C-alpha cells in the first residue's frame, strides 16, 4: 500500500512538473544580429586583452529598449585568451569576446557572443601523426620523434568572418533566452 501511494505521488509530481512551461516558453527570444570581423586575428600575434573590431552586416530595426542599428554599425571586443602554437604539436588557441556596439552619437549597446555556438573559442590543428602508427614495428620511434619536435598550427580568424551576437544585456539578466541550435537553424 505504501509503495502504491509513493508511486502515485511520484507520478503526480512528474505530471505537474511537465505541465509547467519551461523558462524558454515564458521568456521572449533575445534579439540577435549577424556581425563580421573587421581585421584579421591570429593566435601567433594576438595578445590577451587586445581590442578587436567588428561590424553589423545587416540592419536591425529598433524594438523595445534596443535602438535602430544600421548596417555597418561598428562593434568592439577583446581577445580574452590566446595561446601560441608550441612544440609537440600543441595548437594555437584564441578566445574572443564581443563587448558592445557604438552608435554614431556615442551610445553603447552591449552585446554578447552567442553562447550556443563555439565561435568564440577556436583552436588550430596539432598536425601530429596518428598515434596508432607508433605501434607499427619500425615506425614507432619515427612517429613519436616527429610528434615531439614539430609545432602545432596557429589559428587565424580572417577578416570578414561572420558570427552572431546577442544584443542588449537581457540574456545576462535572465529576461530572454537563446534557443539551442537545431539542424534547421544552422548559423
């Protein structure tokens, strides 16, 4: 009898929880915009804390507290982390953080990199030879020697590379949501 009561109570709580709307269903979608890098960034020359610029590639109409953002509006961000490629095939790494857009009147509009995508963190290649070849008799020393001595590949974000930004600070305040990427919404 006690087991039945517990089962009914558990089933009731699961049904009640599933009937409540998720936060994503009750919050509006965060305003987004497509942007492009203005100048080339690379892990070989970039320094953490260094500024970079980007621009909007499409017009964003005013909505709520968000002002009208014309195409070409300039944005600014920082290189948050960089690691140069090293020996043993260690690749270069680069983390960029877009921070704000600056309008012609000097007004700043805060932006965030889209947290659903990994565009903010990019990594070069190791260029290591497949480790399985180290087990082939006669090749092991050569493969391990090569892997230990060569440098990894630096990462480069070319001028014009597009990425998505979240406009405003509503996401940080929990007042809007960013839907997860799906197969139909590839950016």
